[in-house]
C-alpha cells in the first residue's frame, strides 16, 4: 500500500522540519518546499496526498497557489497555516475549498486530525477517479453501434424504439442489448443507467448525446 504524502509548503525552515518529524513519526510520507514554485515543479507522487500551505509567502502567495492547484490539479486537499488571524483571507481560502485554516502555533493533535481528514478526502477522490476510469474503459469496449444502443436504453427506450431510432430490427437491438450488459458487467438496466449517469456527470459523455424522438 502506498503511504499517504503530506506536502509542506512554507518558507519557515524551522517549522517545516518540526512538522516533517511529527508527520513521519505517524507514518506519513512528507515532502517539504520552501516556496510555491518549487512545489509546482515537483513530480506528483501516486496515492493520497494533501498540502500544508503557508498563507503568506514571497512571489506566489498561498492563496495564489491554491488557485493554481484548483485549475491544474484536481482533488488535492489544501490545509492553510498562518501566523496571523486574517479573517478575510481565511474566508477566501475556505470558500475556495480549503479543508481548514490553522493559526500558528497550533496543537500537534489538531494538525494530525486535520491531516487525517484531508487525506481521507484525497483517498475518496482517488477511488472515485479509479471507478470512473473503469466505467470509461467498459463503455469504450462497446462497438460504436453498441454505444448508440446503450445510450438509448439508458434513457428508457424500448428495444423497438431504439430500432426505430437507429433504423434496425428489434431483434438485432435485443442481441446488442445482451452484449452491452455482458461487456459492462451490468446485472440490470439500472446498473447501465447509473454507469451512463456517472460518465455524463464527469463530462465523459455529452449531456445531449441522445435526443430521442417522441412516440
């Protein structure tokens, strides 16, 4: 099992070392960076991860780095650290999705609890991403015509309605439908509907990919 990684981005070398010792003593992998550019240049490690991010840093601030991460790296939880009770910045950080905003000096147990929560979120996001990849691979395993049939039966069309839409015989659609269920590993029509909905929600299938006729 890959150890979770905590990335520390703080120009306070003394604090970074102390946090590194604490987190490693609890079994976490730790990577420390003195400025945001150094963190952005890293090679992403596999497995769950989170970022302990100082609010005020030279060149690229913590809030600016959070914005970059939101655009470029999905599902990387951010925990802010600050030596100042900056209410405006804390509100902005939390609205942008930060897991928490810790004021220095903070309690070790408080930090560990927040890190555990952030890494749990990261693990859930990675699991969801893996499941989506499986859904995509299953859908891509269908032939182009099977994909067309799949999208239509997921919208509730009967075999004869699908056949009318695609200009094919109802019995042909029935055979294709059976192959679709087998390839997708679906035990029932609701399983197919849920798979297609997950793909649509993720943007893997256009929401208007099928416009069924009214009968």
